[in-house]
């Protein structure tokens, strides 16, 4: 159940869409895992057209980030449920950026491969959980991230 009233089907769909941002950005962390289990890559095949568009536009990540933040999160006329999920997707994406900086230290070592796989599995779990909860009309409570989201979205 949602905290601020019931949600419509349209709001649930729009609440799920921002999670494409961290998922597309985080696919790079799954490179080693896709090499070890090639069938796993088939699950992400529907994202390839989006990835093509996303990578063809210079600074697409930055543009999408600011567009979501200023046009959705800060727009009080949009439902709280959508703004909450958008901000949560943005924060998951920020965590991925920080993880990518940390993983540059390890490079292509065995430890780097394990950490990359761990980040990818954590990302898929967080995004999957959040999308399922959003589709059900519930607020997804991801530890630490959701608390920060509640502070940002009033």
C-alpha cells in the first residue's frame, strides 16, 4: 500500500521507468558475469536499442540525470509516488558512479572481477525489487537509499 494514498496504473508505470537509468548504466558491471554465463546476457537483450541510443548521445547520462531531477523530482505537481521512485533511481545511479570510481583501483584483477559481479548482482536486485514494488503501487524500501530519498522528496 502506498503511504500517500492509492496510485493509478499510469503512476505505477511512470514510477517504474526511471529505473532504466541505473540499469543501463550498470550493465557495464555485468561484463564478467556475462562472459561466464552467456545465457544471462539474453535477459538484458531488450535493453540493447535503448543502450544504443543512450551511448550515441554525448553526455546522455548527465542530461537524463538533470532532466529527471529538475523536471520530475522538484516538480511538486507530479505525484509523490513518481517523484520518490525517480529520486531513488537517481540515487542508485549515483551509488553506481561511486562504485565505478572504486573499481578503477582494482582494474581487471580477480578482486575487481568479484567486486564488479557483486555490484551488478546488487544493482539487479535493488532495481528488480524497486520495479516490482512500484508496479504493485508500494514504496520500495531500499536500506539507506530510501531514507535519503525521503529527505529529498517532500
